[in-house]
C-alpha cells in the first residue's frame, strides 16, 4: 500500500482522539469533513452557530476544503477568530484579518463574521468588546493549531493560564514566539513582528464543546510529542487538550514522527 493511500490511524490520548493521516492534505480533508458533519447537525437545532477559526499554515488545507464543500450551512454561521496582532494593519501579509478575508470570508457567504480590530485606538476595549460578543454567540465549534512553542491562540508558555478569569486579553509576545512567527515566513525579520496581540484565553477556547485541532508538518513533530506525552502543564499549553471530551487532533506522518512507540502501538 502506498503512503498516500494508507488509511488513517486513530488513538485515544486522555479524552482526546488523535488521528494520524498519511499527509497534510488527508488530515485537512478529514478535519473539514468532521467539521462539516457537526455543522450540519448543529444547523438543525440552532439558527446561529458560533464558530472560532484559527489562522496559520496549519489551517490552509482545512480552509481550502471547507470553502469547497457545498453542504456547510454558512448562512447560519457567525464566525470569529482567535487572535490578532496589535497595531498591524489589516492589509499586512501577516494580519490574521487579511488571512481570513483571503481564505475564508472572501470565499463563502457567512451569516456574520466578527473581526478583531487590532488597529483600534483602544485595543483593551476592543478585546473586552470582542469577548462579550463571543460570549453571546456561545460558539459550538473551534478550529485550533498548536504553535511550535505549544501555544494555543497566543497563550504562550509558561504564562498561559488554564484558569484565566478573562475571556480575551492583550498579551506580550515573547522572543521565542516572535522568532517562530518570523520563521514560519509571515515576517521578513523578527523586529517587524508586533510585540503585542489580542488573544482569546485558554478557558474561552476550552469552553467550546467541539475542538478541531490541526497540526501537520515536520516543524511540529517535537511539540506534538510534548503535547501528547508530557505532563499537563502550562510549560506546554497544548497538553490541556487531552482533558477535553469532543476534541480531535489531526496529524500527518511528519508531525506524528516523534511520537513514542508506546502511544502508536495502542
Ligand atoms: O490564530 C492562530 O492560528 C494562532 O495564533 C496560533 O495559535 C496558531 O494556531 C499556531 O501558532 C500554529 O500556527 P501554524 O498554523 O502556522 O502552524
């Protein structure tokens, strides 16, 4: 059997399900299919379904697939995103608003999409208003990636707070996080990576009943190992995903390549 046609493998890690697919396209397609199925079901019971979208390279294949599927009830979906740089113009190549306009909201007709205006004169107020709007929408589905440092949204280790009382907040991005954003190709040099961002907090993300986590690629192999095998702690915020019930982590063979044989033999 060729790698491309080999079937996915499924593992249970804590309460989360881990799916290992032969490549990033298969992983993205599986995640999009799972999301589509859930959204169609939710649309039967809710007029408006809140959905939080992640950005970054890990979401390319999912968004590509989601925007091609014809049965997603976009006209019932109120979309949100999980973070945005402070003081980065919306048309900057690394802006998450630009990313989502190009890959999502410019391609489908959603009921509503709420952007985080990282350029507002009062980012603190913007963050609070966004949190309030999100609470009202009571999101049912959240797409996530995991940073190379283990962060969820911009909740970096070790300051990420699993019991954060805030729903959204302004964070200072540390040197490693800014270096990784640059290395992923979004900025020409680290000096241009903004020092602050507005982010949803970890409790806000974990409150969403269905979490669809996509982590393909060899750059993520070490952090996937830590997220699935290390003790649950803010040293690697993504470890907390193992405590969530309806959570599926979509990997490809590259990002799963450092996983312990013990896990993979289950
Ligand atoms: O909005 C986002 O997407 C988040 O800022 C961030 O947590 C991201 O998911 C990871 O940094 C992974 O990034 P990649 O998708 O580029 O691997």
